[in-house]
C-alpha cells in the first residue's frame, strides 16, 4: 500500500488544477467555478441530510413518547421544523431561478457566469 507520505511533493496537485506558479488565468476561472458549484452541492446535501435526521429524530421521539403530551408536542415541533427547513431550501432554489430568469442570468450555474467574465 502506498501512503501519501511516500508520494513526492511534485506529484500532489491542488483541487481545480490551480497552479499559482503559472501565468495563465484560465485555470483560475475553472477552479473558481468548480469551487462555487461544489459549495452549492455540499450545502444542498447538508440541508437534505439535516432534514432527514431531524425528521427521523422527531418521529423516534414521537414513538417513544409513551403518550406524554409534552414529548409528543416536542416531537411534532421537531418534525414540523424539519419540514419547514426543507421547504425553505426548495423555495430558495425556486426564487433564485426566478430572479435569475428575470435578470437574464443563470445564477444556478455559476460556471456560465464565470466563463463569460473577461480578465484584462
């Protein structure tokens, strides 16, 4: 098995093919678009997983409440808050898409915006 410590430093590259030693700016824009796209994907996944975990914990709390009204209300609140959070995420994507269409920008695809920029 080859360990990372056994790899020469020259062979290790940074994400997005960012090379600070080169004078070419083309690699920077592709790195920026990859970073922005990846951040959006990660945030969406985190929001979805948070909803799932929060909703499941609320359901488990409801099942284990044993008829105690305060625990049932807490479980209902957890499940409601999880659903509201998911609705906010979905609505935010919808609102961003509508605003992008109104402005003539494709906001949900940052690569198209970044590639249209020119650097002098």
